[in-house]
C-alpha cells in the first residue's frame, strides 16, 4: 500500500505542475518579466553581495588577518594593523600553502592558530555534516620551519577529520575521526586513540543531529589549560528512533552516515537517521575527562537521568575544573555545574530557572564568558528582561545591565576598562545596536552605535575590546562593513560598501518600506508593508502576508533581507502589497513576557494575532483589499501558513506552505518540547497547535512544497497532510523536490524553480494589480 500511495503523490505533483503551466497568466504580469526578474535574483545572483573575506583577530586584537587571493586565484594570509588598517605582512604565502609535489595551494576553509601564532592548522577539502562543512582534511603549517604536513597518519581516509584543536603549547593536536577522539604528537607523528567505542550510535567529541541543530553543539571536546586532559561529551544514541530518509535519485549523500554510493537507480537509497521525535527517547549524554598521558577516561558524576537532561555547554574553569551547563528535559532549568577532573565529583554553582522555558537563540544559554579576574558573565531573564549577570564560583551574582531592556547577546568585553558590550534595541524591536555597560552594574547601559546607523548593526569585537568589525544594513540597504575603534566608534578602515549592489537597487527600490505597529487583539505587534509600484491610493490591492510566527525567528526586522526581500519587492511591481507581522512569541527584544506567552500553544495564538493584525492594519488603509489575501512561509512559517489558512479560511484565499510541520508531534524533542512541553503532558496543546487537525476548514487555494530529502522537517508531515486532504476531498496543489533538504537549494536550477513556482501560483490564484476604486 505504501508503494501505491507514493505513486499517487507523483501523479498529483505532475498534474499540478501541468495545470499551473497551462493556466493563463494575468495580463499585467507577462511571463518574460517573471522569468527575467526571478532569474536575476535567484539564478544569476545579480544582487548578491560580495562574499565577505572574514577577518580574524590576531595578537589579542592589535592586528587581524584576512585570506586574500592574487589575480591567479592563489590564496595568502595577510596581516593588517588594527589601529591604522595598514597592511603589515604576509603571514602565510601561497607557496607555503602548497604541499610538496602539488601544483596548487590548499583551499582554505578555516585556520586554527596556536597561541604563539607560529603553528597553524589549515582546514581544507571539507564535506558537509548536516548543516555545516565540519569534516575534512587538516594540514599543519610550521611557520618557523616552513613545513607543511597532513594530519591523521598514513592511510587516513580523505576528509575524515573533524574539529582539530591545538593543546596549549601546540605540541599536540586532538581531533575527532569516526566518532572517536585522537591525539597526534606533532614532533613524532605518534597518534593515540583516547576513546574506542565510537560508532554510528556512539559519538565522542561531536554531537548527534538534534543537539547540533537545536543547541548549536558541534565540537564537543576541550583541552585543559595545562594540556594534560581533554573534557568531552559522549552521545549514546541506542534507543533513539531511526527516521528513514529515502533518496530517490540514488546519489550518495555527504553526511554523517553515508548512503551507499553508485549510479542513479534503479533502486532508491535509504539512510536511517537517529532522530528523536517529540516525546520519544533522547540520546544519553555524559561528560568524560581523558588523561592524555595514560589514555584513562573518568566519567563525571553528573546527577540526573542522562536521557532526561542535556549537557548544553562545557568549558574549563581551570586546569582541574570543568564548568558545564545542564538543562532538564523541559528546558526550564539551566544548572551551572563544576566538575572535578580528578575525583569526578560535581557540585552546583548557579541556577537559572523560568516558569516556561530558558530562551535559546536570542542570546540565552551562551557559553559562559570567563573574566580574567574571576567569575564569568552570562544572560538570564529572571527579572523579566534578558540581562547580563556577573557570577562568581560561589554563585554570588551581580546584575550588570540595568533597566527595561533586553541585552540580546554579549558582543564583547573590555575587562581592562571595566565594560561589557551587548546588542540591544530598547526603543525599536526591529533594530539592533551596540551598548556598553560597566561590569560593576552601577550605571545604565549607554548606546555606542552612532544615530546615523538606523537599522541592524552587528559587531565582531577584538579580544581586548578596543576594536570591532562593524556591519550595518537596513531593509533596502545592504549597508557596509568597517573597522572601528571602541568605544568612540571611529572608522579606521572601510572594508566593504556594497556600492555595486546599491547602484542596481535604485531601479527596484522606488518606495520605502513602511514600518508600523498594529493591534493584534489587545496587543501591539510590529509590522512592515511594501506598496505596489506604481501605487495609486484610490485603487484596492491584493495582499501577500509573509509569516514565520514561531519562537525561532523574526520577520519584521530593519535589516537587509537579501533575495527573499527582493522577491517581495518584485511582487510589488506586479501589483501586490506585501506585509509581515511579528506576533507574540517571536524572539523580539520586548521582554520576557512577550516571548513566553506562546508557551504550550504555539499555533492558536499566533494565527489569531496574525489575522487580527492584518484586519486592524487594513482599517486605516482603504487601498487594502481584504477579499484578496494570500499568505506564505517556510519551515515554522510554513506551519503558521497552514494554521492561518485553515483557522481563518474566510480571510486567506491563497496559501503557500514550504517545508511545514503539519503535526507538532513530528518535530524533534529539543525544539518542540521547549515551547510546547512533552506531548504526554500537553496532548491537548499539541492537538490544538497542529494545523492538520483543522484541514477540514480549508476553502481557498493551497500549495504545499517539500523536499523529499529533508532531514530536519521531514517529508512525512506533508505526506500525512496530503493524505488527510485527500480523505476530506479538498482540492490542493503539491510540489515535491526530490532528495532536496530543508533548504530546497541543492541541484542546478532548484532555487529559481521554486520561486518561479511561488510567483506563478500567486498570480494565477490571486490576480495582481489594483482593483476597483476604494469606497471607504
């Protein structure tokens, strides 16, 4: 029966696409215009910003280095002076990057420098592991002797090393290979295997899928300051449910567990991925300390069921003590624990707790930032705002950032001057600025970003807190990147002004974005609107709502939106008004209660507020036609799209849901349980938040889009929704992108094809342009 159902889906997709191609496009949206503009945005990448050359701090911030290329494309690593911006020296030449017998230098993915700067690890020939290219080859460059040597020993498989790190004096390097930790002596080439139980189901020094995705864990091991020990996390995946991913094109996937290689067909390839669905068994995580001389491993006595807790961060507090952060499974308690490397004893140092959940991804749960004169800095919402706290080893805390404002991230520290830098925006939740506060907390934070930079500002601050790479952008402005001094924010050097892209935008951005606040049923929410070009205020226009609506992201931000924002700009030239709203629960800097109100009921509240915000926005704007409203979103936004079109069928006439989660029980433990609790304890909430349970209310036109190789939001959810809509006799359209991941970007032509599809579906089912003259 499963094979028959799969064949039926293929027929649906084929017929749907044929119908879309055959339908007549509106006269005001000629096919050639759509092809030209969408391809310019997504195929030729005409408006893409130059790939930044990331600068890395050197000498504690007194200088920095950039990987540069000559006219032939050969790379070199060049040092610049931070105070003047002047080019100082070539640290690594192209010749030094060329292995003996090779005709070309190594491609640099990243560099790992020793403390002295005399030895460098060159990461190259990388392969993707889930989201990032974290597997590859490492080469050791000894700058004193000019030698270049590949690590891993004779016969090591290509691209098989991960997360290589120097010990303190750069005499040894540790790395992960095949889920075990190895230490290589750089003088003798001797390699010692510290762990011996690594397998597809036991991961030492790395993370499983869900911890990498939701807790941002990657390299899960650390050298002790004295170089005698390595602290590491072990993830035991036995008992975690396997999710089978089917690859119909039969190609090898470059991820943790390889799919058998071979030519496409005739049989698809299957890969089983341990993936804990909400409410199911998690991997067991424990903290080990390996003695790098004897190879002995001591397991720390961390209390609590290893499958009902997460070890979310680890770092050395000193050469004998490891500081770790342990989250309970509901993720409403974050314990800061100190583990004794010699005895294995663990004691509690500090606790952060919340009635709903500990915020992660907004600035919450960072790796504790140590201070040279003792203690560390961390973030907590315990007083209703995300604030910086200074905590010592006894657990004594000091409030550092005062006032009714969220310190969204700790951007840097100037400990010598006694200040911490944070990202905040007390007046406008759409913006981001740099503030400075004294470490003793005796005065209010002061804004550092000049008033002229109205929009989103981010900073890469030097270790000494004296310099920063400042990046600025606004909604229709790709902005600039510059080197500045702190705290006076004086420019040392303009790094990139994006002038070429700005020039091309002049023909597209003919009217400014409008930011506003709307009443969403008793609560004021932020929104933005893009008007059609040309715009006639006496006509009535259809509306496209762009939504996310979940706790992982904002859509209403005053920052360069890239290709998606340009796509929306293009739609306005066809005669659409494009709007977006941030309902409560989105990670805006508007205080704890704003972010936590959504707990336990993600879908109902967001969809209700989205509809209310649109209606209230339209009340004072007679040019908005509420009889012609469409909505679209991706991932969590795809889920919100389904909830909105099912729960408000008389408002939303067209919906386009990309990679949605139709049933909240089908997503992973860490994300879903953080915001919804466990399904066993909140069955009613899960049911009421899952759009599949309201599919019977569908009235309008619905397009569902999903990649069949999505390892994040699984294709299964869309299949179940398709099945439910078929049972209900509801017409809809469905597009599958074979073997594509959650990004739906792999393979030639994929991204422009997707956006052509969205534009065609919208213009077909919700004709563009101004309607009849307004009567209001």
